[in-house]
């Protein structure tokens, strides 16, 4: 765990949950697993506050617990899970593109609340969608429920582990903490619920605007406590499935850039056929025959079987080896080589960063050393056709920045420089780890800058919110255009310009965070895939 990661975790926890949760979370990240009273003592926080903070962290899968033989419950932070909070906007946007607004809101609710029952999610999403609709239109629970089922079928949402029934019925003393288990067969099993009803509009904001006292408001039917049909069956977003989708999208995009759109569509079809049968950590997809791929191609791609075979042969013969041939039965068996694809994407990322930082000549040397594995300085000069002084300077730059490594091979035991080979090489795994560390530092800096910008303009933002609230309440009461214009003029032209600049800067920082996180995802996927193969 690097200092950059700890700092980034601290910023994310504080931004999402506040100071107390951040203090407890960072303490657990720094110290490892600890019991409740030790956490309270070391952080100087009351037991009650520590309990509430741990409840929040456990609810959002950021902390796990385990019972030791002595009966002591210890809590351990999941740093990698905390860092996933950076990717929440990307998860939500992906669901929107795949399952429209309904799917987007389902995943958003699950991410915001950590764990929820299906019935609670369906009702809340139906209410939110109804509020955005025109008057007289409502969203049916059944429609939201069907989208939820589709998300479960494609494994984007999954059940949370439960307390087994035997543990509940045990007559002995209760354990210090429940043991949660889940059967793999039940992880995506949606309970049969007959959710009948429509989304409701909240009237509280309108009543407040109209000045109606709260006591006069009619009680909604939801105030009555009704038995929950799926009580105890909680759901959460399956982040690994999202990561699998992101990886597949990156591979398809790379194939499209290298070859053409038809090739990428063939690879997309292969990945789609294997997405549920292949685990996210597998180095290859399941072997697929040419005939199976041909039958599964989208309807819009009217290519013949012969043309498909030619494309598959081209993909299998490509030096990057994104697609490999594993047999000749069924017209030929093909797999997508996930590990090599991730390695190629990570290497391309390193090359582009070297070019951006050090220029095209350095990028030429970097690619040359990558291709030849080991080279002496004289060989680099000859192959790259760069003058000796410049080549030496560029190699030293990349060596000092950890993009390259230098290996000494002595001819004699005395290690004399005149009798020693000095070989330059690129350790892609080491360079990827160094770059990942820098990406974590970059995102932490971006978040701090965004917080600074917001803090500096806090007074102006509060004034803008007050003016907007007054305008909304006056529009609800049917105020005249002149009155609304007077309220708008409370924010002067320079202040409005300052707000526009702030908005532009914050949007730019947010976009930068998402772009850096895309690089983090590629590097993490490559490192994880490489470590599993070693």
C-alpha cells in the first residue's frame, strides 16, 4: 500500500462519507485488521461513533470482518474497493448506455446505498422516474422490475451473502458476529415478486414552496409499514462484471483501430458469447468454432462464412495475437487471448506516455528496446540512427524516470567498466507499477484542486443556490416575469462570469479524473493478469 493510494483513499472517503468515517477507514488501511476497542482507542473516537462508521463502511463493502478463535471480531479495510469509488460515474454511465435510464438509476441506487432489497430499489427508481415525467404519466413497478431482472441475468447486479438459516435456528449462545455465505447458483437468482403499483411524486418540496404547513399534508400509503416480500435478500452492484465489460470494450476498440470495424465486430461477438462462461481472471476466452461465431454475428453484418473465415485467419496471424487458433474442428476453433491483449494495451499506454513526456525520438528508442529485449548503448545508436550524445542523454532520461532498466554483465570478476556489458531493457510490469503510482498521485492532486476551487468560491456558490431556490419558489406561486428578472439580477455580471469559469474548471478536472482512471484500469488489469500467470 503506497502513500499515494492511502492519500487518495482518504480524499475519497472524506468526500463521500465525511470526516469520522474517513478517520476510521484510513486508520484501518494504515494498520491492518483491528478489533473495535483498539480502533476507538487509537483514533480517539467514541465507541458509538466507531460503530456507526464501521456500519457505513461494511454497508458499502469497504470493510470486512472476521471472528478469531478467541471470539474477537477484527475489522479490515479493503483499500482496492475504496479506490473503486473513483469509477462510480463510469459504472452508472455504462448501465445507461446498455439499459437506458431505468438501468442507470438502479445501479446508481445500489452504489449510493451499498446494499438494497430488490423491492426497495424498484420502488425508489419508479418514484424518481415518475418525478421526471410529465404530469399524469407514471412509471410502472413491473417495468423497473423487468430491467432489474435483465441486469441480474447479465450479472451486473448480484445477491449479497446471507446469514445461513442453521445459524439463525441454533439454540446456543449467539456468535460474536454472523458468518455470511452465498451459494454461487443463487448469486443471480431473482426472487419472484408481484410488485404491482406505480411511482409516486413527492409533494413535500411543492408544499414547502407554497408555504403549506407540514401537519396539513396527507399521509401517503407508503407511511404504513407493510411486510416486505423479499426481506433479507439484498443486492449489490457486481463491479467485477463492469470491469470485464470495460476490458472487452478496450480490446474491441483496439482491434477497430488496428484493422477495421468488421474485425472489431467479430471480436466483440466472440467476447459477448464468452462473457458469462469465462471468468474475469481467465487468460483466454472459451474456444469458439467458426460456425458458432457466424451464427452469433449481429443481423446487420451480412458477411458470408468464407469472408468470416478470412477475417478470423487474419486476426489469428496478426503479430499482436489478440485472437488465437486452438483447433480445426467446426471450421476452426478460436479464442481471444485476453492476457496478450491487456499486455499490448499496457505497452501502447507506456509508449504514448514516453512520447508525450520525452518526444518522438525517445519513443523510437523505447519501442526499439521493447522489440529487441536487450541492447547496448552503441546498438541503440546504430539501430535508432540517433547521434551518440543524444541517444545517451535520452537513455539516461528514461532510466532515471524508471521507464527502462540497466543490467550489468561483467566479463571478468573485478567488474571493471571497460570489461562489462551494459544492457538496456524495458521491464513492462515494473514500468506499469511506477506509472500506476503516478496516476494515483495525479488523481489525488485533481481532487484536491477541485476541492480548493469549490472552497475558494463557496460564498458565491451559496448565493447562487439561494437565488435559484427563490426563483423556483416564485415560479411555483406564479410570479410575474418582472419579479423573476429582479431576482436573477441579484447575481451581478462579474459574479456570473466567475461562476461560469468555476463550472468550466470543475468540469475539466472531473473529465481529467475519468481519463486518468481509464489509464489506471488498463494498468491494474495488466498487472493483475501478469501476476496470476507467474
